[in-house]
C-alpha cells in the first residue's frame, strides 16, 4: 500500500494551523500520524483531506 505522507510542518501549512493543533487533532482522531523513526512523524494525506472536507482545521 503506497500512501502519501506529509511532514508535520507541511500539514500545518495545508491546514493553516499551528503544530499544537495538529497534535490535538491527532489525539481526537481527526488526523492520522505515522511514526517513521524515533524522531520523525508524518501525517497521512488521506486524513488531511478528510479534515479539510470536514472543515475541522480551524484554530
């Protein structure tokens, strides 16, 4: 399965929110985070698109 992943900073720009909001959205299950190494986390493109569609990316 080949799924697009975005860096947290890229997701921040796409959703126009701060880093803390990205992690809050992930804790609520609105975004899906993928841990790719000890220090690297990515956000799935599908979850970003769902957030944009649902209009949940608001400060």
